């Protein structure tokens, strides 16, 4: 019989570099693997004192959780239903920001149609809900791609610290990064559309005869004089500032670079996955990989718009050999961080929604028919 204090749940915790922690159902053992495929032997094993200790324990040994997959039903474990995926982003004591934000926007959509019949607002809120979940799933695709590369290296026993590589799984990783930036940038624009047309209506959309649906356009309006005085205007002004290297400005530069100018595999020269171990707090070295985004997307955009940054094969080779890693731009971590920032921004925007989020309640009058009657 299962212990009610220890829920029946298989948890796969995605960690940096393709590593993962596996916590089996009703078990005090946690094992660290090179990917969640379980085709490799565990690298280290840990012991839990309680179900809720898992994330704190991983953080304590400096293997910070990035995302978690839950299998709480045997149908999920048998592949008949998908796992529940949750993006892990610690901000104070809260960790499930993406899922909470998606639920908030789903509930605002419900209120919009129930209280005022505003189908357009409902539609936009549902789009925000969808993109929050879509961007989260695309981040998990990046993490799984990391895991497949790492699993192949460790299973064959060919992991070599500091060596760069490009194997058959690398292309899958590049595609998942492109997909993530596509989804997260769409979400960015949905935020702008809601702010402009449902929160700052008088200041923007109506008075100036605009229907704003792009963050780039909203940022321009926020920089005009007289400056709009509103907490969201202040947040977005700073986040989209080129001078201040705002995080939304950087995100937009990467999106434009990868979707309009060049694949992430060769933004200037050739890019490679690097075999780069991570260490626990106790100094245990674990195999891992990293793939770094270019550190100058704005410059690269201008170079690509002019026909390309390189003119000779020697320049291409030299650029491909140059490698100066910036861990802030390690793609798995960067995309994880940006997704967390977007979830927090979405909750700030939701605070100023003209209608509050409300939970749908199904009553007998909502039931059309019952099977068997």
C-alpha cells in the first residue's frame, strides 16, 4: 500500500548539461544519470528523507533543477499518456512560475467571456496560455537533445573533457533551439498586444489610432515624449532598452538572428557542442555538454544583413576555431532563464488585467448529456 506522505510519482529532474536526476515512485533513492534514457549506469546516488526534499537536495550539491517531468499514473509510465512537464525557476519560495502563469491566463480568458462576452480578449488570453506552455515544451526539447548527445558519449565511453564535437544528434539540438526562440518571441508579442489594447488603451491604442501587436512597436511608443507613466511601461522600457542591454532586447536580437539571418550552428564560423564537465559541491566531476550562443547577436545581425561576416575560407576556419565560452549564454541555461523571466513578466501584466482570473465551475446545467441515460 502506498504511503500518503510519499506520493506515487516518478520524477525526472532535468539538470544542466544533459544530466538528470531520477526519483522513482515511493523510493528514497535518487540517482543521477547522463540523460533520462536510463540506458546508462547511474553516475551517483543520493538518499531522500522526504518527498519534498528532492529539489533542495539537488540545489545543496549544486546540481540545480531546471525542469521536472512527473509520471503520477501508471498510464503515463506505460506511454499511454504524456508526462506532466514543469519548468523549475526559483524565485523566493515559488518554483512553478510557467505553469502558474498559464493557469492565470486561462482563468482570465474564462472571466473575459463569462463576465462581458469579450471573445477577442478571451482569444488573446488563450493564445498567451498556449504560448507559455509551448515555450516550456520547447525548452524541454532542448534539454532532451542535450541528454541524447551526452548519453551517446558516455555509453560509448568516448567523453573527453574540453573536446568540441558535432554528431548526428547535434542537428536535433539546433532545431530545438530555433523552435524555442520562435515560440518565446510569439509570446513576447502577445504580451505587447494585451498591454497595448487592454491595459494602456487610452494612452496607446485608441488615442493614437493604433492596434499594437508587436513588442517592437510597443517599445517605440514607450520611448516617445511625454513618457507614459505606468509600472508596466517602466518594466518594458528597461527590458527592451539597447543601451541598458535589456533582457527582452537581447532575446529579440537572438530571435531575429536565428529566424531571419542564420542558423545557430554557424552564426559566424562553425559552432560546436563542447564536452564540459560540471562539479558537485563536494568536487565530484560529472560528464556534461554545453552549447553556447554567440555573444554579439546585434553585431551579427548587421553583418548578415550586409551579405555575411566572412569573405575567405581562412577567415571561416579561424572563426570556427575561436571559442570563448560565456556561461551566461550557454543555450540550455539561457533559454531556461529567459522562460522564467517571461513567466514573471506575464504575472506582472496579469495584475493589471481589466478582469480578474476566475476558476471555471461546472454545474449540472453545463452538462449536455451523460452516457447511459
